[in-house]
C-alpha cells in the first residue's frame, strides 16, 4: 500500500513527538502492509506549524537512515499538508512548502469548522497553474457535511479527494462517518490514506478495508490504496 498523508516528521506539528515515536509508527505501518509513505507535516501560516522545507528534509533523512539501520524496508518521501491560504502559490514559488515528492501534486486542507469563502478561486488558480490538487479528508469538513454540493463543486474544478481510513471506523465522529459512506457509495474518492499522527493498533487499515468492501470490489480497493497513487512515487 501507498500512504500519501501522515504526520511522522517528528516534533514539527501535532503528530509524532520524537524520532523513536516516528520509527515505532513506521514499523507498525510496515507491518500493516504499507511500502511507501509520504510524510506531510502541517503548514499553517502564522502558526507554530511552519517547519521549513530544509528542516523537514533534514529530519526525513534521519528517519530514512534509522529505518535502514533497523532493516525496515519502507520508502519515505516528503510533502506538506497545506492549510488553504490565498498565498499558497507564493509559498510554493518561494520553496517554503513541499509538493508531494516534488511532483506537481499538492495536498491541501480546509478549515474543519466554518467556511473559508475564497477557497474555490484558490483551487481553480492552482489547477490552472498546473498543480494537481488533492483535498485531504473532505468527509471531515463541517461545511461539506452540511452541504454535499460543495463536494461536487470542488470535483468539477478538478480536485482529487483523499479520505482517511479512520473516518470509516468512526474515529472523527458520526458526521464524518456518515459523510464517507456517501462518498464511497458515489465512488467520489480517489485515494485513502492514514493521516496518522500517533501510534495505534496495526490492524486499523485492514478493519477499514473490510468495511470498504461493502462499496468497492477488491480491484477498486487496490486502486484506492495503492494503484491510484503510484504516479506520486514513480516520478
């Protein structure tokens, strides 16, 4: 499996707090069948979550070296989960934030509650400039839960939807669980990832995949958990 959304660059955001914690989580993900992970620390301007690209690369290389020492065969790549901002394109030009594995794919997020009014124009602008925009966990946004048409609107712009395994299991509440059922039923999701922050049971992905089987064939699940994301790691 390929995971394109995780918070395992240690001590930079609300994810892993130490090198050892990151290694323990990566080991668990490897046991769960993940072969490739893109590490996507939050980037939120004017907040404490603004770790520089250089710092993220430095810590990524530490993680790669440690995995090698422990004979854990997993490929790691860098990205960011970018909080939607009308200066996102500037941050990309200035090399402050990282596209996913230095491709033209970028992972963005919206406010969990409330509405950021200008996001559609920003998404359109990014796509027009050649970026392939992946929207993280659409099932978690309260504004989307209240108005499902917002999902169709971003899809019409050309946005790709990435959902979380944990949403299927109810990790983010009933609203997200109901929302992801509809997204799966209508086959609107392009890929699933963990959005993992802390250590948890290694079987959570398998439990989620079993529930996915109500909506998808085995081939479709393979596409959603690996094949649809191969382009991101085979640039």
